[in-house]
C-alpha cells in the first residue's frame, strides 16, 4: 500500500495548524523541568516529543522537498532522530533526558520556524508524494500526542507528591452500577480485515486480506476497575494458575500486586494516580494500565469464575466484530482534542448507553476509553510491504515480540483512530492507557 | 483434545524400554563431570535431564496410579520439578548444575528402579488415563533427548579445547553442489491445520481448525551453510536494513558476526564446532544454530538479492505445504535413534534426492535436518484447551514471546516428529538445532 | 572532637549571607532544565543541591532551635533528606532527578524563606551548640557548591553539543614550559597529623594523633595534562603492568583509553570538555578527572620510566609535607568565590612561582587546583568519635571502600579548604576534580 | 624482600611430598561432579584448584628451570593460568566450571607427572632462586588448600540436601560456658611490624617497618556464635545505626538477616551448615562466615551495649598484640593437616585454657579458629617492592578495595600461618572462614 495524501494542500494546511496547536496545548501547563525529564528509557521527555515531531517534518519532508532547504540547526538531525537508520546516527534513546540544551524555548522557536516553512511550502503546489509524507507527519505527531500524556503521567507518577498535570474536573460523580457483561457472538467463517479504500492508514494495516474466524463471542464492554479489584481481592496476583509463565516471572520479579498507579488506602479500598492527581478508584470506569500478562491472567481467572472459556480476542475478531456492530461509525467524534483536556482519564460512559444487548448488538467502548490488548502478536499481514524510503522503518522493523492493541484511548487524538488501527507494545508494558475486552470460545 | 494413550500396555512397555534406553545411550559417553555442568541458565545438565524425565514418570504417573506408592527419595519431588506449580515447589532453574549430590550413579539407580516399577505396574492392567500419561511421559523424554544434545553441545562448545562428544564419522566427504532453490506455490484459500485423528499429539497441536492462506510459495529445500556464508560475506551482520529492530539491538549488544559455533579460520573460510569437535564448515549442509533474528535477516537480504518478497513461512503455510507435498510420509523413518549416534550434525542430503521441482513438487528436508523458524508467534489455536491436571502446565503457559519452529532436526528422536508438531523458542535462542526455509509472497 | 561554632552569631550571619549567595550565583546561569536533570545516580541535580542545603538548615537547625518552628512544606523533610537515617525516610538517590515539582522557583522561594528565618533566629541569641550546627551547615553548603560544578559538568558533558556553563575567559594563552619535577624529601619518623585547635573541622579530621612516616619524597608540583598524555602515547591504557587488578578490570569493562572528558582530535592531539565548553588540552595545567586507578597506574608507569619507586603519597605524608613547606599559609586566599566564576578549570600556575626547589622547598599546587589522590583508604583516625546526634551520620558511616583525597580544587569554595581536610571518593570515581601528586620511597 | 627458599632441596622435597599429598587427601572424598562445579564466580572448582596448583609448578618453575622442558599439554598454560598477565592469556574466571575436559583423572595424572618431574629436578642440584620459587609454590598450594574447603562448602551449601563433605565427628558435646571477654591493653607508641629475618613470607609482609600505635585494648578471645546470635535477637540486621552505609546497602540488597549458612529452626534457635552437614549452632564456638560489614556492625552494637568504644583492631595492633602475648609460639602446631580432616569447623577451645587475663595476658584463639577482620585496608607497607618476574603479580596488584584479615583458621594448613601473615578479602565476602576479635580505644 503506497503512502497517500489525506487531502489537498489546503486541507492539509488546516490540519497541520490544528495538530501542531494541540501538541503545544498539551505542553502548555508544563514547566521547563516537567518537559525535560525522562523517567525511564521507554519514555521520552515532552521536550523531545516536541522536537522529534518537528524533526520529522524538517528531515523527512522539507529536506527532500523544500526549495533551498537549510537545516535549522545542523546537530538536530542526529539529536532528534528516533530510530531511522536510513537517516543516519541517532542520539541514544535512554539519554534523551540529558539534553538540556537546546532548551524548551529554543525547541518552541524551532517548532514555529518549521511551522512557517511548512505553510510556505504548502502554498507552492507541492507534489502528491510530498503531501503524502506530510499526512504521515501529522499522524506521527498525533501518536506522539498520546505518548506525551502517557510519558508525562509516568514522570509525575514517580513523584511522591503525586502532582496533577491539570486540575480535576469538578463534575466527577459517584460510581454508577455497571451493566452485566453482554456477549456478541459470531459463528465463524471467512472475513476480511485490514485497511482498504480511501483515507490514510499506516502500512502495517494493509493489505486487506481474508481471515478465517472460529466461532466466538466478544464482550460488549470493557473490564472495569471494580471488576479488576475483584481479581486482586481473590488473590489473583498470588496464584500461578492464572498467569502465563513469563507473566508469573514478571509478577514475582516486580513484586506486582495491583495495576500500575494503584495505591491501597490505609482505611481500605484503592486510589489511583491520574493526570489529575491521586483520585479514589472509579469502580465503574474501564481498568487501565494493565499489561498483557495482567489482562491475560484476568481473563483466565474470570473464565474460571464463570465456567466459560474466556480469553483475549484476536485482532481479527476485534476488527470484524467492531465493524459488524457499527461501533466504528462514531470514532471520528471521539478522543483527545482541545475540548477534552480537562478530563484525562477513562470514563464510565455506559449508563447513558442503555443496557448491553446479546447477539449482534453493539460493542460499547470500542474507542476513546482504553486500548484493548489482543491475543495477536504484532506481525506482517500477508503481502505486507513497508513503504519505500526512510519511512519504511516506521512500522515493519518492530514486528517481533510485541502484541497488538486495538481501539483507541481517551488520549488518542480525535481523528487519529480507525477500525483497522494496529497499536503494539511489549507484553510487559503498562504505562500506556491499556485495558481489556474479554472474548469467549464458542464450541 | 484429551490426552490419549498411543497403544496397549504391552506396546507401551516396549516403547518405554526403547525410549529409556536411548536416553542412557546418549549419556553413555559422558563423564560424571560432563553430565553435571549447567553451561547457562537456559540449558540443563545432562544429569538433570536423566533425573527430570524419571521424575515425570514417578511424580505424574506412579504417585497417582501405583499401588502402595512410595517415593524413591522424598527430596527429588522438589529437586527435579521443572516448572509444575501444581506439583509444588521447584529448585531454581539456574541452579540445576549446583546439585552434585545425588551423583550420577544414584540418578542412574533411580532410573533403573523407576523402570522396574513402571514395568511392574504396566503388567497390572492400568487404566487408559494412566496409559495416556505414560504416553506423554515417553514423548516428554524424547523432547529431553534432543535437549540433552543441544545443551551438551553448548557446554562442550564453551571449552577452548573444543572436545568431541563422539568421534567424527569417517565417511565425511566433500561438499557437493547444492541444487538451485525451487519453489512450491500455493494459490491461497482455506485449509485445515492442526492435529486430528489417531496418534499422540500435544495439546497445543489441537484443535484442527481452518485457516485462510494467502498466495505464496515455499522453498523446496533449506538454506545452506554456504548460502548463509554469502550473507556474512556481503556484510549482513553490519547492515541494519536486514534486521528487525530487536534483532539489530541483539547484533550490537552481542557483537554477533556469524552463527553460533562458527569460527573464522586464520587462513580464511570457516569452521564450526559440532558434536564431533571442530570441523570445516560443510557448505552444502543446512545452516543451523540461527535464531529468529538471523533467519529473518537472511530472508530479507536474500529477497533484496533476488528481487523477490522473501520472508519466513507461517506455520500454517508450512504445515499445509508439507502435508500436500507428501513429505510427511517418511517422517517415522527419520531422526535420532541408536543407529544414528555416530553422525550428529545436519547433512547435505539433497544430491540423492534429485533436482527440486516446481509447483506442487516435494518439499525436501522438512524433517530430520534442522528445525525451521516460522513467522508465527506461538499462540493458542482457536478453541485450544490445556489438558486437565498438572500436565495442563506442559504447553499452554508458554504461549507468549516465543516463535514456532516446524519440522524436526537430526537430533529429534525417531518417532517423535509429526506434521502438526509445534516447537517453540524465544526469538534470540540459537543453541537449538534451528535453521530456515524461505517463503515468498505471491501477489 | 565536639562540633564547634566558627564565630559569633553576627560573624556567622555574615558568612551565611555570603555562602548562600554563592550557591545562588552558581545556579544563576542555568535554565530550569539544567537545574533539574540527574545525569547519573552518583550525581545530583543542581535543584536538589539548592534544596538539600536548605533542608539541612531547616531540618537539622531550625526544627530543633527555632521557636515556633513550622516546616515550610511537610514533604520536603523526606524529599530532600540525603542519607540521614536518624531523620527518617529518604527519597531514593537515583530518583532525585524525577522530582520536577516543586519547581526551581519554589525551591528558590524556600531558600529565601529559610534565609530570612535563619537571620531572624540568629538575632535571638542562639546557644553555642546551635551556632555550631549553623557552622556545619555552612561548610556543608560549601561542599555542595563544589558538587554543583562537578555534577553539572557531568550533565553538560553528556550533551553532544558540549555546551558551556559559562563563556571562556578571553585571556587563555599558550601552554608554557612546565618546570621539571622537583622533590621534597623527608627522613621519616614520628609526626602528628589531624586537626587540633581553633577553627571548624569535620569530625573525621580528628583527633590529632601521631603517625610514623617512612623516608620518602613528595613531588613539588602536580602531574600535568601533558605528562598524562605521554602515558597514553606510550600505550598506558593497554598495558596491564601499570594497573591494579581492579583497575585493569575497570579499563577493559569501560574500554577506557583516556581521562574523562578528553576527546581525540581528528587531526591529532586532544581536546577536553570543560565548564567553558570544549577546549584544546592545556598541556601545562594539572591533569584532572583521573580516578584512583588511573592515578596509581600513572605513578607506576612514571616510576618505570624514571627508575624511581614512584607511588601515590599517603595522607600523612601529604599533610605533614604541606604543613612543613608552609604551603597551607595561603589556602584562605584560594578557591572558588564570586570573583573566580569566569575561570572554572585548573590552571597552569607554575610559571609565576619560580623554579621548584629540592629538599624542604615549597610544595606547589597543594590547594586550589585539583584534589590529590592518596594511597590511604578512608578510615577512622585512632580515637575517632562521630559527632552526637543526626550529624554523626555525616562522615563516619562512609569509612569503607573509599580513598582519601587531599588539598582542594579550583572548585572548592574559598575558606573551605584546610591542611587537615579529608575528601574521599571510591577508587573508580572520575567526575570530581581529581588529579595526582607523585611520591617516592626513599630507602 | 627477595623471594627465598625455605630450606635445602632435600628438605623441600619432603615438604613437597607432604603438601601435594594433603591436597589430594582433601579431594579424596569427592565425586568427579563435586570437583567440577563452580558455584559462583568468586569460587573455583576443586578440580581447578588441583590443576592450577600444578600449573604453578610446571609454568613458573619447570618451564624456566627444568632441562628439556616440555609442557604436559600445550593448552593447560592458558587454561589454568589464574591471573598472571606476564604469562599470557587466561581462561575467564567465571567459566572455570565449564571445563569438563580434561577430566578429574587427567588432572590427577598431570599432578602425578609433575610430582615426578619436580622430584627428579630437585635431585639435580637446582639453584637457590629455583628453590625459592618452589617454596612459593608450596605456600601457594597451601593457600589453595584452604580455598578448596571454603569453595567446596559454598557448593555443598547451595544444595537443599545439605550434604556433608565428611561425616561429623562423634565427640561433639554440649556448648560450654564461654568466659567473659578479657582485655589486653597497650599504652600506645612506636612498634615494628612486618616480616623480617628467616623463614618464608610473602612479599606483602615486608618490609618490617615502624608504626605508631594509639592506646588501645584487644579482646582476649574471639566473638562467639552465641554472642552474635544476641546481636540478631536485638534486631541488629534491621537497625541502620550499627552499619556502615555500604553495609546497610548490602543488608537491604541481600535481605541479610543472619550470617551465611545459618538457618532458623522451625522450633526456634539456629542451625548452621558445616562441612559435616547441617548442625545445631554451637554457641561457644567462634562466629564464622561474617563479612567486614557484619563484623563492624557487631562491634558498634557491642560497644553501645557495653558503653565502650569498641571497633575492629588495626592490623598493626593485632600483630603487635599477638607478638607481645606470645600467642604466635604455638602457631606451627595448629591448623589443617592429615590428622584434622575429621573435624572441619571452628571449635570452642576456651574451656581448657582457663580464665582470660587482663593487661598483658594471652590473646586466645589468635590462630587456627577463624580469620579475624581488621580495620586496615589492604595496602603496601612503606617501601614495599613486589617480587621480580611473573610472581610479582602474586600480591601487589590486589592492593585496593580489600581489607586485611589476620591470624588463621582451622582450614589453614599447618605450617602455613605466621604472625605477619596478611590475608585479604573484599568487605562483602563471607564464604571464607572469617570472624572477629574486638578492640577498644583507650583514651
């Protein structure tokens, strides 16, 4: 699948303005210190995200297409190259936080300069392949917008003072009753998955191809924080029966006893660190910050409680199920935008949707709450071809030892998610906004 | 799929005798020191293999079914438990080599005592579920027979003296010309894979289920040592284009520059450490001791050389292709047995087979040479159910972060391999007898 | 030795003002990002130094002596406690850099508030033991002033852009000829070392006690950068003969081939990263950023070149030699102060001193250039008693696996150094301003 | 101090026979597996000790002095070189246990062959420097005899079955009352320590030199197991007040709560693993397997209990005190020999000695029980010169980050210990036979 532009130059110019502005809005409440620190090798400083997304436009787009291109600063090409061997040397990932100079103001100035240059260039009738790269740059920056929030949460979560990124919304209410799990079943058979047709998609979503599904059912909503607390209360983190062998090793090595950011309250119950500071656990909201091991163990435990063969869905089951349920229709209206910055945590949004159906009913919470772990290892679709050039390193070279997550989270920018989207992380990663939807074998 | 006995008590008694004897034959040339040492956490001492396979029969079979059961030694239940949490505590894996007492003679005596008890018990009309467990125990011991050879090779390979496990066969000849790669193509569509019907299989090979294949072709033979040397000569270990990102990290961290056990000769060329000591590289024999990263990188490089979209096959492509080609017919006559102990290395067996065909021709070297990496992560088949009881921990709990290998190697015991067999190892493992067969997208 | 006040309340108030101001002056050129980052576990963020030195006054002084004490912020007591178990819990050292909140402005405000409170309290006729603690707090802050410069240099040195902390002084000239090493000899016998009498000293400098010296000579100046380059040119980092066994392990593990911050220039020669950015190596200046292994190896190599039994001096040899030479007389006029901030690197200050003498001549460069490694492990003097209370943890509990350095560096604040001062670091530390003076056995 | 022969060729021939025989006697009860395994990088396999001691004679003696020298096996020169860079390459220390070939029988044959060659050579009027090297080889082998026991104990102690090296002596009786600690005081002043005069000594014991002692007292016996149990019962491992900072880090990292090999009994009390298997703790015997941190913490705790400034002695205090007390007179009659192999653990030998004196009374248990940690870092004596040639690497290059132990243990071969002997280990080592004697400041 070739890389394609998602609109005209004029349309993309408008999008460019919006996307770039949202990134700045995300960084706006931060001190230079907040934006500087790298809290672990897997996370990057916010300043680095601001720089790297700009690097993408300058190095992969302007360097190739801008007339009379001159680099803003000759060292930035190496300094903010994440992993593109085709571009050349890279600053070591675990040392991103050590680069205090250029400072935040210099990076912001670079951003503004590149913004101007891109707009100027866009008005010069750029060719379609260039607009396609710009489109990719916009989607790339949207991915980093979500990472800004997860990486920043990790940093603030390391602080014993549990500082809030933004003040808590006033309207947070009491936990409502969560409807019982409903199941949407499928008889199995051939289905087609993967991106096809119009609109931007990453190369790893293509080609659209056939897949044979086994009979199964998908839960019509996500597992909640309250349900996950039941797993803990039943001794779930201490019982090897529920865990993959590697998961059990992880539990013991990390001495894990609850999801990331959960804290046991002295008087009983749980609180959880959020981007709005430490909050009482919201039992009716989707469980979040689970890794694959925890999601898989929960499914096994829940299966034993219910007598059903529960498991994680495959990505094909998820994609086809969501497509069939029509749940993807509203995806464009969901997710992070300038209007949602005051409420940055998964929500219990079920009550207003009515009770869950059975059979071919809707799959609630497919998008906009938490990414959903699947049982599918991240691998090439049959016939997959990476894009040509340096951007061929974008997705394909990570297709090993990672697992696919589907849907999107509250932190995924509006307009970025889609039905065929394949997010991926290693099995032990839990600092992303990741939860689970159960599936069940039907046979 | 329930665990089933692979024959009558009398038949199994005969098999038991043979399998147990082969294990002893493998250990026969070893000193007590050779049998004692654990050369890395992933490998186990030969003495531990001798003990653990005996533990399997005593703990999982006799403890449950033998009248008047009394443990041979009360501590062995914990000491030689590999990973069965349902059985209880386990001696830590990386410390298996520290147990010098019981000594080798005591373990051999234990083996003989358990052999007698199993035979006595077999003559007492044991029930079918017990015979099924015995069948599993035999297959389990066969797996450890191959591990004895790979683990022992690793140990001897750490010795600068490069000692031989057994003397080299006299008849080793000159490398013959290897026929050019042929391709066996498939138009895609639904196929069934997985074990069904009679005969023993592991739970992870079931249930048989439908899979939709994309159009593709499989190479009709394995990649050779000579071909892999071409990858090295072309700078393959120094060029990030060929490598998965995690593979490239592995190359640099390990400073890898050739397959495991290869040594550059001062005067040029390569030699390789084998179970028969250091030998000149046999260019026409299948490449072996590759990990998934190396296999994948070779495929990408070979694709760039040939202009074809080469990759590793999926396990469904492999299984269906081998089934269709009829190559599984001879599997029962191949592999390790008392007669093959003098030649313990993959062979260049192509010349005697005639030239490779195209289309639906035979897939050579499917079995009995080296295990073949696939692109498929090790995961549950749709509808997979682990066996009941402690043996439910045999396979299912390892279904993460590993990749499937298909076929069998020269070190796989005769009678153990089959079409639906799923071997699995982590992507960076190279001490097993692992190589590759290329596949190609057809679209 | 009891902790004693170094003057009247009025005198200490003046000192307090000066010391606190110098710390702020050191931080003044830094961005909030520069002040935030911790570049390795051994180093601390500048902001942490600003906070911890304030914590010292608030927690160890005001909490005990201020009427109506109220903590500025309840969490700071734990957050900025370095290692005082008697005070209670501590934030983990390697995570000091993760505390982005409180921000730099809040810490500066805390500093000002504590400054005011200390001054108010000083005007209320505080008792002598309280003034003694204040005196300690001033010396403590002076130690952190030097650490601010070494830790900050480490951070900036990790940046490929090699940013300067302050612009380079204009007057840097050409390297002058360094006078040949002279030797100041001693016939051996009993001498007294250690602090006694008036003036502040740390508990580890007492009691003054007798020591028997062997006949020896001390070099009359420090080893220069140019001399150390000769060691490298002679293959010093590749020859195990010169190295302690642990030093040789360090060389190979770290692949060390030059002192920290040295860079080989493409056209030959060396440059070195300094607080004024990357500069050509100043051959006539003292060698700096050596660890004990490098200092010891240099001595052994220089001994082999010269046929003399060269080694590092013991701390008793150093202290007595410097005392006898009168070199300590000018110590109060040397070192870091508001006037020296424009030149933050060891200097070649030998030319203006005339040629080196022999016999009982002067020992040049005893203070104000670089700390000088000794052969003496950091241990208690006979009869050593730690101070009472929490400040008893200041020095005594570190008396293992460290080595004593004597003298002072250009970064040691004026008024802080003295003859009996015992600095100490582990043998492999090289980010401090550490060099060496040679000694020679005379027998 | 030059290396000197400790007798005539005939005398040394007799000694050689005896020393070599004791090594074989130590290995005699071991299986080939026992002799093969390396239980941690710091420990070596017994087979390696057998080989390396032989290597010493063949490589450092015969290679230089034997007429018509021919190596027994060309690879052994590298394979069994411990750390002599002057000899050339070395097999990596942590991989000593991987060398299963040559086997134990081959190493024993090598030993016998070298024994014959040494005896033949001794009858050919060898020159004095060669006899001096032989003398060193004998002392070297005696050091490895003690290491054989400590390393073997570590290996057997890793085995959950707690196997005995040799059966327990029958006569083990009840713990007797231990006399109260007595103190032997010294007024301070100049003393001479270090080896001088006749008899073999290592280069690090010379030159004899003057040292100024402070007034102090030495305990007249060692700290017992029962006394150390009191430290534990008082919460000693949980209270940072007693520990050096590095020691406290060690406690928490290792989760240490008792000396090595101690096990809490279910019904209360302690047992300890010994070379005779698991035994009830012998309260009246000297505490053993303490590292410097534990010894130092015990001294600080005991000081707080008694109100005395207790600490570890310096090596000068120890040597002079033992010399003055006459306790070294019997050293030649103590320690490991063919007659003591049945009782391999420190003994409570105080009862038969009568009550402890004060003043200049005897220092009991100076030799033959456990090595005694001192407060002295292992460093060169003033004027120290390593021996010439490869044996110059024997001692000098380890003079950093280690601490001196004095006396000897039950496992030190008879004839090997002496007053000036300097044993040394890192502060965290506890697998040696190490305990402590208290000292006290007198001022």
